[in-house]
C-alpha cells in the first residue's frame, strides 16, 4: 500500500474515493453495531450480499455495512438511499423481496416499515420517525455514512482533512485556542473544559507527553462510547492526532473495555490501516508530527474509568486511584504530562476543527456547548442512542423522542449519570439537560446514561442496586468508600427486606455525607448520589417500606406476594408446570393456589399465564 | 498447558512489566483461565514479582483463576437490564445449574458470570451464551435456553 506523504496526497485520494462512491445508483445501509448484530444483522447482511451478487447488482448498488445507528430496539435496521427509506426488524427471508421490489421496482415493502408506537401510523422515511426527527445528530450521523472497517470510506467523507488543516496551519497553539473557544467540555462525566486541559498539558514541562482515549465505558446503562468507537474509529483517531499535535505528544493509548469485542476489533484495525497509509508514524503527511497509538484492553474494573486508576492500569498495575494534588496533565502516565479524554470528546474534535469553534459554540447552553449523546433505556417505548444539543429538556428526550412509557405504564423518574448520578422525578422533567442544571438538581449528566423508570420500578431497589454495584467495584484503597458503601448497603437492604427502622434514614444521610466528603476519588465521592437523590425525591417510598412494610412498586421480594385471581384462573395448570419451586398447586379446571412459603417471586408463572390471572399483592 | 501457546503470548513482550495486563488477557483468552503455573512463567518472563502478578490477576474481573466450563453464560446486570428484571434471570440460571455466580457446574459444562453492562441496553435483559447475544430474556426463556444446550449436548453424545 502506498503512503500519504503530503497533504495534497490525502486531498487527491479523498476526491478520488468520493467520485468512485458517487457512481452508485443507490446505497443500502445496514446497521451492524452490537445491538443490531445481537438481533441477527450479520445473517441479513450475508443474505443481502448473496442476493445482490446473484442478481448482478453489486456494481450498481452499494451495500454499506455500518456501525450503530442508535435505534437498537428496532434492529436489524436498513436504510435505502436515495429516498431515505427505513426498514426495521429485517430478517434474511425478507431480502429477496427487498431486492426485487424495492431495489429493482422502486416499491415499498409495507410490512417492514416502522410503526410509531404513539400514533400507530406507519412511517416510511427515517427522517420522519419521531425518534430521529427530534434529535440533532452531529456525531451519530457520521456512523451511518462509513464502514468502520474501511479507512477509505472515512477518507471519502472528508476524513483526516481536519488533521491536514491543522498541520497546514502549523500553529499548535491555535488548535488549543480553537478548542477552548468551542466551549467543549469532557464527555466522560467530569465536564472539565477540554481546551483548558489541553492548554495545561501543552504548558507542562517535558518533551515526552501522552494522550489517552478513555474507552473504558463502565457506567451501566451507557453505551455511546461503544457505538462511536465501534462505528467510527477513525474519527476518534483523528481527534487524538489533532490533540497530540496541539499538545506535543508522541504516543497515544486507547484504553478500551474488553467487554466490547467489536470496538476492540475495529479500533485495532483502524490503527493498522492508519499506519499503513502513513497517518500514524513519523512525519505524518510530511509534517513534523510523529505519533503512534497503542490499544490496551481494560481488565473489567469500573474504577479504571477514573483517570489515575486508568493510567496505573496502562502501566500494567492494579487499577487504584491516587490523590490528584498534582494533576495528570503534569504528572500522568509514567509521571509524564498526559492528556486523557473520553471517546465522545475526541470524536468532537475533528468536527470542531472542520466547522469552526463558532459553529460548535452556537449549539447548547451558556455553560455546556454542542451536542451530547444519551443512551435512553429502561421503561421507555423508543430505546436507543439519542443525540441532542445541551439544553434540551428531559421531557423532550423522554416523551418526544422516547415516546414515553411502554405497555400503558406511567413514567415516574429518570436516572441519569450512572452510579455517580441520581434519579429525577417527573416534576423536574422541564429542566434543560446540561452539566450545571442536573448537578444542581442532585444528579449529573455523567457519561450520558438515561434509564427511564415507571411505577413498577422501586426507588429503594434502585438505590440498593447502585450500592451493590459500587460495593463490588470499590477498589478498597480508602476507608470511607470501602466501608461507607458497605454500611449504606446494609441499611438499604434492611429497608428493602422489611427490617428498616425510621431512624435509619437519618443515619443513611449522615453516612452519605461522610462518604461524599472524605473519599479519595470520584467513585467514592459520588457513590452516595443514588441514595441521596432517591431520598430527596422519593422519601415516601422509603417510608412505605419502613412503616407499612410495603413496596409500592411491587418489586422488593420480601414485601410482596404472588396471588392467583380465582375469577380469572381457568385451571389450565401451565403455571404449576413452569414453577421451578413447586409453589403452585391445584386441580385441573379449578383455580390454582400459590404457597407463599415456597414462592420465590421469580415471575415465571406470570410470564406463562395467558389469562393474566397472577397478580403481585 | 501448552507451552508453545504461552510462548506466542509472550513473544515481543518479555522484560516489559507494563505489558502484564495485556499478557494476562491473552493467557485468559488462550487457556480460559490463569493457572498458577502461567502466573509463575509470566512473572519470570516479564520481570514482575509473582505477588504483583497474582494481585493483578485477582483485582481485575477479566481474569479467572479457575478453569471455566465448556459453556459460558454471562448475565448482564446493567441498570437498563436491572429495571427489566435481570436479577430474576441470574437467580434462575444459578438455581437451574445449582451453582453460585462465577462458579462452574461440577460436570464442567456451564460457568455463569454476571457482568456490569454489555452496552446492549436497548435489548435488555440480555444474556450472552458462548458469544451469542440473547435479547429480551425472561427467567422462562433462560430455562429453555439452558435446556436446549443440554439437549444438544446429549444429541452429540448419541
């Protein structure tokens, strides 16, 4: 393979590749991100490839296999251009009809269209689907136009031209100024101004400097970094290259979760391709920039999302954080100045350079610029990745984009910011989403997880869930985090199992405050947030557990019973057959009974009962 | 243990202590677990004290110190999966196989592990069996999944 030796080489290659792509009559885009692959996208792609090959269409119609489009619930997803036709839940047996009807005849296959769960209407184009229509997809839209396994695709869409632009200007200081002016803040959770971090790292003394991409997305319920790294790895690499140039770093690392096999595979391939083309290595595009990237797989420790723990892990050590009295921009990896940013932050960089800081700063709010990707999940009709400008109200995200609660439920709260964040009730849904507003309300943007909860979600159980998670993930180095979380979990478990006492709530708040104030790193400092926010907004639920020994949501198993409605039960016996605990007895054609002593409230009987005769009391 | 395989894992990484985690990742991948013998070899070859190798192997969830079963069942316990009932699914798996989380059945067939998030939140609750994702799971569907694997195994034997 030839190497790009000059900026002109890149520009020529880019226009050549673009022309080649414009020759196609149509493009069929298939999402093959982790979500769609889990729903069977790979076999659909294979079937499509075979069908088009047999019909001799591959020269005329381009089959583009991309990363995540974000609407994972509807997968496998297919978009056909021109026309923006959107097909969902596509299966291999649909391929023949799609090719013969839609591609060859121009007709729409009605049954594959998306049905809006709110209006019940069928919608044929992607852009008209409310889930997409109400978003502003600057980063995610890039996922749809490139094959993550092809550097040529990325270059054809203008990839690496932002790097070429900063190299041509030859003033690294100007890049730092531009990023500072854009108002970009770190997307990993902290929200630290990116430009300031770069400027500090640039000013730090020493010739040897590092940049790191934090792709150790540990927050449960957040997967935007996975989608960006998996769907557009070169965008992240280009961001890192620009950062390295601005700061004066020679070596970069991508620290990626091993639980994301596709992301690991794609970023490794991207690095290999970039090296082959000379976009990584010495004197990149004929400039003075010498930079290379290594991939490190995370060991599956949540605490390694914390910058100093991540750096310890990169050095091959146990991932324990250290005090940050001297910041990592001065004393980071191997005690050298290090600039660590998250995947989404790096991915924004080439776009800011391309379109200018003013363009970027025009979106968002006073203190939080640009767009942010949120993972909208839980009890909501349209689950998936949502990209909106900062300042968008929670209500717009949950109802206009998410469509509200499914199955006739009612949304009760939204949990934002993962284990460091909190739960906000419906009356806070008019709050604009930005770093500062959510923090004031007792939660945080965090890395962008948004888990919607309805009346069947118990807030005490949610607090218990996060404490269990944090107890497991606390590295144990400092006492407040290690023991404080333990004690808080004991209390919340007592409450959820019906042993709670009223005075424990005050003790819980006391403990939470102590853990917040005295823990070493951000994991411990923010660990009490899920407890504090649920206590603040859903105290009545804690009180119901303590005083009435009742779980209003019907979740806490020690406080609920399963009963069979004798009016509805026809005595078919399928519940008794499925029960693994032998808790259901009865005679055929007579109403069955559940023995509360044996019942483990696993829900299997509710699952099989066609008459909906089993209720939670 | 095949020493050739370990040779390949160590190639180009000898005397580089910072490669410890990457080496252990590959040992885990190649052998399914990290044995005492592997830890000793890695310690010698990378120049990292054995206690440090052992500490790292214990600290990170990615590493198993016991051999794993022929079938690996991973239950996602992320928030999105949790609010849709993933704890019931994990409990059913452990009950059905009569083990604790992280353990392997006595016949060496199944290992069950929980993971904090697989990033497939829209499809929750999610489990992964031998690399294949199963979405929108329920305790009943899980029971059927385990039964189908057992049936297939029996079919193979006959």
